[in-house]
C-alpha cells in the first residue's frame, strides 16, 4: 500500500476521460483536442492517463501513440480486450511512453460470460492467464480488469484475481460496469478480495464506477475505504450512459473531508475548473449549472439569508473556497484602456502561459472585443484564448456577414468568405438566420459534411455577452470535428465556428496550437 505524506495514504488517480469518457455518445474528440487534454492532465498531476483503445480504430491508435510520446510524468495506458491482436496493438501504441501500461479486461459475471462471451468460466480463466502473460511480456506495468466485476460470483472473482496477479498483473481493477453496486457492498467486495486472495498484497486494487444510480463517487471512495488505492474517473464525470465517477468530485471530497478520508492524491486542485472547461469545450458537452465543484452555480449564493451569512463569514455556507478549485471571485477585470502588461498579468493570473506571438494575437483580439463590449470578464478572456483561431494554413476565413432576421421571413444572410485568398460573396435564405448563414456557407463551399451538433452558450451574463458557439461536423469518412468561436454576435460566431470545423475537416492540422494553461494561481 503506497504511503502519502504524513499519515495519509496516497491514492492514484487514473483518468479515463480520453477512453471511457470518449465512449459516451457524441463526446468524440479530435486528435489535437486529445493531445491538449492529455498535456493538461499530466500537468495537473494525474498518475495514469488512459489515452484510448488502440485496436478500436486507426485514429485511436494514433492518439494513444502520440500521447505516449509527449506525456512527461504520468503513466500512459492503452486498453485492450483479452485477444492477442488487441494486446499487441495496445503494446505497440504505448511503446514510447516513459511509463507504459497495458490495461486488459474480460467479463467475469455469469450474465456476461454466458450471453456476451458465450464462454465457460474455465475458458475465461485461461484467457485471463494468457492475456495478462502476453501483456506482461510487452510492458512491466499491466492492469487487469474484471468487467462487470460487481455482479461476479465471489469465488470465481477470487480465482480470476489470483490468476491475474500470478500471471503478472500489477493492478487489479474491479469495475462496477453497470453502476449497480452500493457503497457498503463495494467496500466489502475489496475487503473480501484482500483477505481471501492469497497473493492480493502483490497488486494495487482499483475502483472504476459508473453512475447509473448516481453513486459513482460514493462507491469509488467506499472502495478506497475497503483497500483500493487507484481510482478510475473522468473529468466532468463523462462516460458510458450516465457517466463515470467525476475526478473533480473525488479529489475535492478526499481533500475537504480529510478528517474522515485519510487519503491524498497528487492532483493540483486549482486546475480542476480549467480541466472541466477544456473537456466541456472539446466534447461540446455542457457542464450542468449545479454540477458539484465545477458547475457555474457551485459557488454562487443567491438567497438573501445565504448572502448575508457569506458576508459575515464565508465558512457559513462554503465548505471549500472557489479559489481552491481554480474559480476566481474577481470577475470584472479589464476594459479598453487596459494595456499589454496588464493583459499579460491577467492571463498569468488565469493560469495561461503564452508566447510573445500568442500574447500579441490575443491582445489584438482583446482590444477588438473591448471596443464592442463594455465589461470584459475573466470568462470573456478565457473564451478568447480557447476559441479555435483561424490560422495562416486555413483555406477559408470569414470576412463579412450581414443577416436579415425577424418575423417577416424569409430570413437571409449575405456572407463574404476569403477562400484561398479570393473574396467571394453570396446571399442565401433559410429557415431562420442560422440556417440562412449555414446555407450561404454551403453555397460558397459545397461539401458533404453533416452538421451533428450546433450549440450556443452565453459566456457571461447580460445582453451584450459573447455567444460561444460549437459546431460539430461529420465528414464523409465518419471523422468528427468540432469548431468553436466566440463573438458578441451569435451569428458571426456561428459562421466562424462552422468555418473552423470545415477547415479542420479539409486539412489535418498540426498539434494543438493554443496557449497552454498551466496553472491557476488563485
Ligand atoms: O466499465 C468497465 O467495465 C470498463 C472496463 C473496460 C474497465 O470500462
Ligand atoms: Zn467503464
């Protein structure tokens, strides 16, 4: 069992946002977005990054391989089923990682063995031994998971775990694949395994909980109380069906209630809010307003009684500070008279490290925004830095847009695009101004891509707030790309976001070019 500092046991955080998280319908991330998220998770102190499922597709393989090459501190894991081809592919993908891990799994519950695998328990046991041994020949760090572990018969689970450890597994994960267990039951399961499996002290036990009954975080922590020392989780709790246990909730529960949970993680908690935004932007999955830790309302106090209490002493209604998760309280920040140095300081305060060129570019856009918007809030600056920027390599850029909207249809859009250096203008009508704008894009650039998602949200409050638009397009080859843009004019940001996505589809971009936000200093 690993020891943390002082009297607390260290619990390893295994982030599976890029694998289980990405499995949730519609949460597909681009290659560049995956690299950006992996870099951020590494900086934030995640111990193990599950980068993908290499056999699933060429894209998954490439992403796991690229993440393996760039991650500096964390272990990089690739998932594989029990077959030889899967394992070899996972081994190949993580080969260049500083700390590579193969994570192999097979179902062990009666219902999964009978209907999904159509195999007898002894055949499954043999596959466990073969798969773990094969993986262990490729890398020294092998995790084995008993899929549907919480619905597995105890005697059989003990035999499987013992065999996996004997074959060389260094981590044993017992997932609650269908989100069925309860805290008491899950804790007892780990206590049972640790006392009954003779070689249980030779491996680290891991929890992996789905949230079908809303108990994923509670179950995960209960598993740790039962002796597990690795927690598998995702940013914002994204994942199959109702999702996985949320990383930010686990980290803050352990930190805030250290009095009852004597455990610590290596996560820099001031980066949690930023991680949430990054994943939300990449997946275009909004974070619910009342989401614990990272929801917009998580630190908002609305009622008079609460506000009064907060003014007297923040501890009346706050069990952790917003700053401890990277939320800044000072919202009103800058205006059109703010200079370059103040802007650089602001970015630093928000946790962004920018090069001189990036600063220059962001400053020009900040000034343009300040000309149009009276109050510039932290969120405006974040949106400014985070949007996918047009770059010199982009074939197409938005030059001008005029839209006629209102009750007297048809709504129309006159759009000018710069297409490979040539300005071209067209007018189109549509069922509403957004439809008209997208029809105009279609006329200027005929394409097959299908619009999979169109999402708008206001960056701040007020009618002059910037509208941040996400557009997800599916190319003919099934490739999904997301474009994002922010502007006080919703239709301008819609056009820009669409064009960003289209540019992404038409040519592969290099690695994430945006500023890397390393730390929130609040
Ligand atoms: O939920 C699950 O069982 C999984 C395994 C593949 C680890 O995600
Ligand atoms: Zn899972």
